[in-house]
């Protein structure tokens, strides 16, 4: 089971060198550091789902993808995304998907964040897509969105 990811403060959360984003990860904390390096300074003007493919050795493949999350958590969108992602997961080169929800604000994890994470997790389960722990970033922190099912998620 993954160790708890601490809630960093902006001053205690330095941005890792972007070169570290291409290093393999083997824990939720390491995956968080990869997302932190990729995102750079925090502060987002729109709600997006960022996702990337993870290879067999735990490396995030270099192409980041974005999907707007304009409204409330939408099961159809989560199901459609996972259905499409299931075509890409081949078990040889790509084994899982890493996801990050970004949005404006300086608050803690919200029901909206948890709703999207829960829908994405459920849709992944139903479509057979292996996912990594889901993270959320806003203006002040980048943290894992934990739920009762997060213990079963992959960590490359």
C-alpha cells in the first residue's frame, strides 16, 4: 500500500528539475514528483484532465494529453475516455495511464475533485484500463485524490 502523500505548502514544495519527469517512478510520491516537474509553477485558469501513458518500466511517455472538464463529473465522458484509452493499452509498451486534474482555486480536495476521480476509477475498472493514483493540482498544491479504492491502483 502506498504511503500517505503529505500536503505541501507552496514554500516547501520546490519544483523538481524537468529532467526528472522522464525518470521511472515506483511509488505514489515519486509519481507526484513527476507531475510536479511537468506542471512547473502552480496556478491554473481552467479545469483540465491531464493524462499520459506509462510504459512497463514505470516511465511516463513524453506526450501529455488534455481533456477539458468544464462541468460536474460526467459518467459518459469518463466511460468514453476509458473506452478510447483501452485501445491504446497494449500490455507491452503501454501498461497504464497516469492522470492529473488541474483547476483554479486554493482550496483542499473538493467533492468535485473526488467525483471525477471516482468516476475515472470506476470507468477504468469497467473498461480494463490500468490507472495510476489520480492527482489534483490547483494554485497551492499538487496532491493525490485518495478514495477507498486507491489502494488497488497500480504504481508502475
